[in-house]
């Protein structure tokens, strides 16, 4: 009864203002275990001020949007095509000491590799280096990277790997060719009695990585305990696993630390357990640190029937974990909540810059919690004494659910702080049992830059030596995509753009000694056939040739860009190009030309008109 009254009081006291949401991408999703799935970075000199938001779409495209605040420009970038279409595979980011951005991504549980790409220039992911991978002996999921000042020459990478358990390795910084070396690990950190502990990680940026994890998947564990450990990197001399009091549990190099959910374990290791409430299926959402470097954890309690979720806020006081019941979260948020993944809460996010603030996805009707309502984003404040002191509904009257909110690390002074998923959600993977998968968008609390769209400006029937230009080609090929030779979209005196026999975009530019050829690292295809042939995470692949698309090439006098529909695929620095005598290729059905470089919003408008 007290909780119901508290909910009513908070609702009545809620501020009635609504937060506008703005679309980052119309096709994108993320899980909540691979982080940071988005970051903000700005340097002291002011030369970099940007946010990077990553996601994967239902076509198997791993993508990211960069918001460059210095130049007020938004760019959506293709990181990898034809990836396993699964929302567990969203990319994660880290900014290297030289300020280049490194992007990690993995398939979900069925490949022993961790993929990565590194930006060519500091703070700018519009041009990415060659795709690389780290080989592992075990399948991988959820990469979470850290750089710590006590060991500035390494990246500490955590993921779910060995025996489906929390795993870590130490890798060298990328060299001039973006290659890295694993010089410690991979090592399994802990061993649970559950089959799949789910872990979240955080660091203090100096010498410690914090991890909180469950006994296993809440579908399978009842009760499902919540644990907390600290990895001390030991000045790079080999990580040591400790409890929250600083007691050594295990040298990570020497083997795993074993946890279970027994009374005997609790008595022996009391400072490794956050929550062991009877009759509760715990799941974890995030860790952050308060101003005293004490950890705060956002987690959910799910009942035995998996029909009622409750949001909790746990804070270490220096002597104990203090639990705050914040609000009910309804049942699982998605369209198939009553028959699959019933432990998928709408989601929680802590504000790492203001640890008293958290954001929740709550089913709502008429400004109040309602288990059958549309999931809206709410902001809650929990006082230092553990009491809920205010709540505010941020999104209102939404046509579809809002879920999995996330605060961008480093965004304290940024206009863009909060992002989340919006839309329908049927399953975490596209396959023949759930062919729609996760057709969601990513939205944010900031009105992203929009450039002027004026497709009539500079439109010409035939370019005649233009030093700046754009060419849009409507692409078509037969369904199987098979050809015996390279085919062109268009050709001109100094520039040819086309598709190779093995389905990669190529660009040939210049003449004679200045001639240059560039080939995309991304297969010109999708993963759409997963919807017809795949049954799950079984290592399969179903490459689907693209039959129709818009490919747009722009040149601003210094950089040639090639867009696949609205997404940037190739960024090629070059000078001295001119567009003259453009001829239609054998893969294009229509060409349009401009005597200027189109911006990405114009490219998107072209693609939407197809």
C-alpha cells in the first residue's frame, strides 16, 4: 500500500512538461549489455566536440551517427554490412589517447572473434580504417572497452566469452596499421552456478573496473542473485579481483573466482553480494559511481511469474548496499511479451554526471503508471538518503513504446545527453520465427542538425568540368546479384563508380600516374534472408544481394563520398577531380547530376523518393 501511495504522490507531483524526441535513425536498435553504445567526447583545445551513437538495423547493418557540434553536422556511417541481424550486436566506442575513435562489435554467441575499426582522423568516424578482428578460442558477445590512466598503453576489454561467463583481456593500442596484440588473457573472471551470468561494467578511469552480474539469466534462475566485484588492474602487472571492501578474492591470471547463491557463500563472502532477495529474479542495467567513488547500480526485480517488473536503485553507503524501490515497470515491454523474453524490462539508465538521477521506461496512461499503457520515458530523482524525491514524465502521448534509455558518458556539458529506442519490437533477432525482429528507431532529447534540402539547386543535365559535383545513380541488378565482370553505375572522364563481381562498391578516379582505385570494405548486400532461413544464433549466414538502391557520389573539392541509400559508406580524400562527360552504366537505370556536393540530408531525401 505504501508503494502505491508513493506512486500516486509522485505522479501528482510530476512536472507536466514533455521532452521532445528527435530521430537519430529510423532503423536501429541496441541491447543494454554492450557499452558504451554511445559516447560524447570533447577535448580541451576545442578541436573536437562530438557525440557518437551506435546501433544495428534489421538488415544486419552495424551503423553509427556522428553529431559534430563544432560544424553543426550529422553524419550516419556504415561500419559493417551483412552482420548477424541481432540487437546484441550493437557497436561500442572508446576514444584512444591519440583521439581516434575505436569501435568494437561482435556477433551474438556464435563466432570466436571481436571485430573492430579505428577512425582515420581524431574524433571523426566518417572515415574508418580497415576492419580488423581479435581471434578468441570462445564465442563472444557484449564487448566493453576501458582505458585506465594507471596503464595508459593498454585497452582492457571485457565481454561474455569463456564458458558464457564474464571474460577479460588486455590488448595493446592499435599500431600504424590498426593492429593490436592481446598480451594478457583472455581470462574468465568468475564462475557461477548459473549457465549465463549477465554482467555490466564500469571504470573509475584510473585503476579499477567494476562489474556487477547475476547468477544467470533470469528466465532460468529463481532466485537470481546480484553480485558485485572490483578488478584492480594492479598498475598493469596483472589484474586482481576484489570485493567492495578491497579484500582480494583471486588473481585473475590464476583462475576463476567461484560464486553461488547459498547461505554458506553469503556468510563467507558477504561483500560480493548486492541483492539476494528471496523469490526475485534480478537483472542488471547499469553501474555508475557517486562523487565519493561509491558504486550505484540500476537493476530490476522480476517476480516468479515474470509478469511484474520493479525498478530498483542500489547504492553502496560505505558499509552496506542500500536498496530503493523506485517504481513498477509493468511486464516485458515488447509485442510478444506474454510468450517470449518475459524478463525484458522497458529499461533503466543512470546519469553518470548526476548519480541521483535515473531514467526509466514505464508503461503509462494519462500521466500515470499503468501496466497496459504505452512505455514512456520518465525521470526520477533519488536523494542521498535513498528516498525517491521527485518524478517527471518526459515523453507523452507516444504512438509506440519508448525503451532502453541511455545517458551518453561524457555528455555533462553537451546539448545531447539522452537517447533511447522507439517503436515496435518483436524479438532480439531477425529469423524465420520472428521475421520482423526489431524494427525500431533510435531517438534523442536533442534536435539534431539538419542541413537545407534543395535538390533543384545545381541540378544539371550534363556536368561540364565541374570541380564540385554530385551524381546519384538508381541501382538495379537481378535477384541473385551474379555477374561475370565488374559493372558500372556511371563513368566519366576522371571517375568511375561501380560494383565488383563479388559485390563491393569500387571507385576509380584520376588518370595516368594519378589514377587511384578504392574498394569498399563492406559487402554490397544485406542480411534480409535471415528472415526466411535462420533459426537462431547457430553461426549461419544468409547474404542477400541488393537488387535496388540509390547510390550517390558527392565531391566537395577535397573529399569524395559514396552513400549507400542515405548512409555514408566511402570517404576518400582526394583533390583535383572534375566531372565531365558522364555516361550511364549497365547497373543504373537513371542518373542525376549536380554542380555541387549534396549534403547527407539531401542524399537521404533522394533515397526516400525512390
